[in-house]
């Protein structure tokens, strides 16, 4: 569970201003953009900025947006992974925001929807102020060309990323920049993506090449996000009218695509690949953990990460470790008692199915933990029924021996937003969707070779989809991929095949289908699996437009079905 005391994080002055503007219903900032060359010479022509006085204050203003990204690191999982067949939540009482999302019962006042939507838009406001003030300062000769490029490039990079999450989760959303716009009027999907592409293209031009530091946005990180954006846009996101037509249905819409956008996804993925600056870490398990963050291994796979210094230092620590491993070694074994983690792997079958398909996959044992040795007592603890379900291994700091995880207290592991493996898989998928399956084999097989499983001559679309699971389970991709592929409903309803969906697990204390007494833990797993199956509907191709952080109406038209 994320610290309640951090729910209303301290906001920057610009964020407070924007929050008031949200209530008023309109935000408008204006600024002219300079066409100066990259020579570094700049003749003062404008009004002096009172906010930005030199390069350092320009970059500091751009960095202010992280106060809105840091609280979202674990929050994304409470929508993106819980709104799938892969994760359930036992975060507090059943009416808390985690379990509500787990059962597809989210509403406009569900906390994680409120938190993510508002903080993304507050971050956009911060980005807008950065672009406006730094441009003013540049034209007035207060910052150099390199200072302008670093600050405005970062602001546009983060604004493009914010709108990419907003459009994927909420569809048509208000778009406002330093040049104007509205915080209430929702723009068509294509207009939102056009803004994303414009921001990330500008960022690509302004930012420097990747230098081994994934915390600082780079040209290649912008290109990677452009590849992601074009792949998502290329799969023809549903319009509000299309969602309305299926809002109460349990039938997925038809998949469709736009080849020209998929070609752009390949183009931008190739820019990252051909730069020669990124590569796969030879050891998949060493991608996750405090000792491996910020490219400490020098392997250059982490392309962009959100830095965390812990609850006491940043806006809110990264609670991914805390939520996945809330009560280490409290699974009822060895006399240590029993407590439920805040997020739980939905069922043993997620592990079993993968093991049956790819028994030699090196990623499996690092994605799902089924047995761990507690270094405090040197005893083994098992995470598999009838004791427990497997543990989300990526939520445990894997730089600790035997997964003894102090990060549940510190919450300082950086969040990985983009790694090179995603760029390779984006290229492979776009090529497969374009019918160029043989060409897709090269980037696709790089992932399989690292995993130690068989390569293929021409991956199919189904193999591409499964590879996303193998490589990125619990890395906040599940729902977003289902929205692209138009298989949200069918994928969620796969839980009907899971072991604990069976009605014999309905009541604690009875004997289940496996011949063991049903614990309250597995009765709750059963309840959530059945709720996922029964509740998922076409309306869940969108999240509900939430309230403001204090519960106020944002005056934005609600999504269909809520």
C-alpha cells in the first residue's frame, strides 16, 4: 500500500496554480519559440524571465515535474496490472482502491484513477511553464542554447510521455500547452497523438545522445517513445463512440491497424538500434534492483528510468517493492504467521502455463518466485498453492541475496519506464503486423537468445503477444497491450481456466478441488477471479474520468458506461 500520508504530496507553485485553473476550467499560456541556430550566440530580444535566470534554473524548473511522476511509479500497476488477468490486490479492506480495481469495479472516485490522471495533468502544467519561461529566458539572453535545449527537451519529452499514458488509459483527453488549450474540452484521439508526436519529435531534436545515464532523457529515449507511440496509434485506438457501442458488452471489438503508423514505429525503433548506444544486459535477472539501477552494471539496457531516493526524499518512494512484498516470509509457514501482500499473482496457472510452454526460459524464475530462503532463519518459504500463490519477482529487489528485501521500507528503487528490450519487441511486432514476419525474426530472437529458448524463422502475431508476457510481465504493460490488441475482455476472462476459479474454493474451511482445506487467502483469490470474469466489459477499454485530488468535479465529459 502506498503511504497514505503521501497521497497529497507537496505541489510546486506552478502545480498549485494549475490545480486552481482546473477548477476554473481553462488554462492558457503563450510563448513564442526561437528559431535561433545552435551556435550558442544569443542576442537578447525579449522580456527577462523572473523564474529562469540561467541554465541551472532552467533545468531545475524542468526537473520540478518529477514531483508528479514519482508518486505514480507503483500507482500505474494498480490500474495497468490489476485490470488484467495477472494480478489481484489485497490492499486493505475489499472496498479499498486496490481491490476495487482488481475486481473491475473502479469508479470516478477510485483513488488510483484520481491520482494518476491528476498528477499527469499537473506534470503537463509544469512542463508548459518550463517551455514558456525557458523560451522567454533564452530569447532574453539569460540561458544558452544548450541550456534551452536541455530544459525544453526534457519538458517536451515528459509532456509527450504524460499524454501517451493519458490517451491510452482515458482516450480523448483535454490537451493544453504553453500555446493555449483547454483543461475540459476533450480532443479527438488523432489530435492527442499528433501532440505526442510533436513533443517527442522536438525532444529528439533538442536532447543529447544517450550517455549511459538512463535518468536523463536522451535522443534515443525520445525515439524509443516515438516507436511506442506509433505502435499504439497504429493499432487504431477506439473512439468514444466505439467504446459506447460496446460499453455493456463482453465481446471485444475487431482489431484493425494503420500500416503507415506501424512503418513509423519501425523507423524510430531502428534509430535507437542503429545508434549502437544500447544493448541487452546478458543477465535478465540483473535488470531489477537497487544495485542494478542507473546503469550501474554498464550494460546500457535501461533507456529511461524515474529516479527514486525513498519516501523521505522524493515526492513519494517507489512502492513497487513494498506492494508486491509487503509482508516478507509471512505466508503461514515455519511459525512466522500469515499476512496478505498488497498485490498478489492471480493464480499458480500463470507460472504453470509458462513453465509448460518454455521450461528452459531463464526469465521465468526471476518473474515468479515460488520458493525463497529467509536469510534470517535459513528456512525455505513456499509460494505456491496450497500455501500461497507465486510472488511477483520483479516487485522484489533482486539485488538482495535470497530476496531478503529491505526495499519494502526504503522504497528507493528506480522505476524502469523504457528499456532496450521494448524497442526490439516494438520493431518485431510492427514488422509482423505489416506482414514482414521474416524481418521480425532478428529483433525477436535477440530476446529469446538471452532467455535461452528456441529461436524462430518468422514469429507469428501470437508468438509476439506471448513474448510481451515472457519479457515484460508485471512491468506495467498488460492492460495497455490488451487495449491495443482489442482482446481485453477475452484475455481477462481466461481466469475461468485458472485453478482457483473453481467453485470448490468459494468458502474458507471446506475442501477444495485439490483435496486441501481452502484457506481464507484462496477464497479471496477465488472471489477476485470470479469478479474479473463477471465484471469486465467494453467500458473498461477506458478508465472513468475521475474527480480532482480533493474530490471536485473536473468538468470533463465522462467516458461511456461510467
